[in-house]
């Protein structure tokens, strides 16, 4: 993988894990999959709230993480867990 891609993946992974720790609930689970043409990262927690990218307030240091994910990832989303007690936030990056 190209160095720039690794750095972007690490930044976005860090944003999702940080959000799960700060705003989620219960254990945080991380899955990273290297597929032939893309990298998939999934972060799961047991919190009921579904995150959404939003414009940050000028007087607030946070609130920019999902905007970074939205801008830098090839695709991203939030998948509620089937049992209703949590969600998986994921992104993909093309590797080829």
C-alpha cells in the first residue's frame, strides 16, 4: 500500500475509534479487511446513537472527525446492529 493511503487510513481509523470511545457505549470492536482493491475498516460499539457528519462550531475543537471521513474515504456509512443495541461505522479506501 502507498504511504499516503496508509496515513489516510490511520487518520480515519483514529477518528472512528475516538468517536466510539467518546460517544459510544460498551466495548469497541475494530475490524480491518484488506481486499484485492480496497481497504475496509469497521468500528462497532453498543451505543444506540447514530453518528452523522455535521458542520463544527467555530468555538468548539471537536466535531470534524466524520467530515474528514466523508471527505477522504471513498465510501462510508453507519449500519445499525440487527438487535438494536449498537452500530457499526465503516469506511473504505481504494488500494488499486
